[in-house]
C-alpha cells in the first residue's frame, strides 16, 4: 500500500504544487474559449490544417501577456470589453465582428501611445509576448502533426490539454532566455513603447472579439460565418474549458514539483 507523506517539507511541497496547479488552471480557463473561438473562425475561412498553428499562436501570445504583464493586460482587456459592449448597445443587431475589432484596435492604439504606465518598459512585455508566441506556434504545429498522423480530428479536450500544458511549460522555461536575447539585441534602444502599444491593440481586439462571439447567439443576425462560428464555439465550450483546466493544472503542478521558477520577478 502507498503511504501518505509525513515529512513536513514533502507535504508543503505538494501543497505548493496544488496551489500552483489551481492558479495555472485559471489561465487554462481563459485560454480555452479564446482558442476555441479563433479556431472556429479560421475553419470558417477555410484555413484547414494551419488553423491550429494560427489560433494557438495568437492565443499563446495573448495569455502570456495576460499572465506576465497584468497592468498592461487589465487596461487592454478593459478597453476591449468596454468598446465591445458599447458598440453592441449602440448598434444592436447591426453590430458586426470586423468593424468591432477594427474600432477597438484603433482606440487601444491611441491609448497605448498616450497613456504613461508607472512601470512602463520594466516588465519585459516584448519578451513575454515572444515566449508565448513561439510556445503557441510549437503547440499548434504539434497538434497539426498529430491530426495528420492519425488521420482524424483531434478532440478539443485533448487539444486544449496539450496546448495549455505545453504553453505553460515552454513559457517558464524560455522566458529568461528571451529577456536576455532582446536586451542583448536592442540594448538601450529597445522599442518597448511601440511594442507595448501593439500588444495593447492585440489584447483589446481579442477582448472585443470575445464579447462579440459570446453575445452572437443572442443577436438575431443573418446566420453569417461569424454567427455560425459563435454558435459552434458555444457548443464546444464545456469540453474546451475542461481541457484547459486539466492542461493548466498539470503544467502548474509539474512546474512546482520540478522546482521551476515562477518568473514573477521579470
């Protein structure tokens, strides 16, 4: 029979692993609907086998910044959600997906060029975005190869479990390397102001698009591609979120059990 650990150090280690797993599960819950919505839109546009790569890259970049640059992500998400809701209220059934994200991108860009954050350029947003981008691209490529190898679509639960866990592990393992690389390449001329503005626009557009996708089935629209993608996303959300929870929990516990850094000091 297996015996429960009695060493206080061992017990504390497992408790920390559980806490870290819960925290990363929350990010898995954020990752899941973003990836699912993007994947459904890309499938509607006929992207085929590259759907996983594009959706995972955009989602990986967004969630990496959400995790690593909270001040920037909160402002960006607030702008995106606010503009998205206002446009829905003002336009109602006439609200469309593309105009919503374009207007939001313009507003967020203007805000990024004018707002002065207290810790601007000190949170390595560019490095965190690159770490998430590369991790997402690798995860999406792995899923594309897996689907090609088994000749059948990968279940959304498995796709999210793989993507979230792989993104979390690669983000932590590679972030310090990206920070060092960008500092070495740009030195004091690191263009963080423009990079942060671009990331703000991306996060705001993702937030506004999410608002529209969630509200899509509630609007009496013409059954367009956007509406179809929104309905498909809603139908798949339960297994997507479950996959994100499992993948995030596994990644968080693995990081803690192998004593990998939280990278919260960057």
